């Protein structure tokens, strides 16, 4: 005879209504879809825009620093870089100071793609801000949550 027990449906409803993870995931997917759609005319997805923007620095960053900034593992970042590299938007080069490491930089075409996408992003960003009662507070709270796992959300160094 099995001693299985079931989670009460009331618990399911409680989790549905209060689970921070669920609500953050749903919001992230909805916002991601909005930005994917608005950036489509520039030929970029929201993830590609964020990745290209993370490379827009005075000095080429390492894969590790970009992965940390975007809260991605290196393998996923490398997979995301490949189509951008094939399109000629990103250059991946051996670090002259550490041959085991790679440095990432935008090509002239990558800079042009960002320039084309930025006004689209600005319009959508403003539209989303208008939907929120306290967008700056939300940004601060999200930064605090992303720092919980030790992620340095503002790092832009090497």
C-alpha cells in the first residue's frame, strides 16, 4: 500500500499567488517578448541587445566578466556570441596578457547595430516605465535580488 500524500490544492493556489520566483519568471518572459518585438526591426533580440551593450566599453572585456555581468555561465555566453560573431557584430580575440583568456569587442557593424537598436529600446523602455508605479524602486529591488547570489551587477571592468 502506498503512503503517497498530495499537496493540497489550497497550497497550489497560495504558491501561484505568492511565489516570487514564478512572478519574476512570468514578468521576465513578458518583458523579454516586448523587447524582442521592438528590437526586431534592428535585427536583434533583447538578449543580443543586452550582450552587445555589455561589450560597449572603452577596453574589451573578458568572457568571464561579461558572463558575470549578464548572470550567464561561460558556455551559454559563448553559444550566444557565436551568431553575433558570424554576423560580424562581435570580435573574439585572444587576450594578449593571458593566452588562455578571450577578449570581446564590438566591430564597426556591432556599433552600428547598437546605434540602430538604441532608439527602439528607449521607446519600449519608456513605455514599460509608464506601466509601473515605481520603476526606479523596482530596478533597485531587482539589483538587490541579483546580488543575493554574489553577482556584481554593475561591473564593467576587464
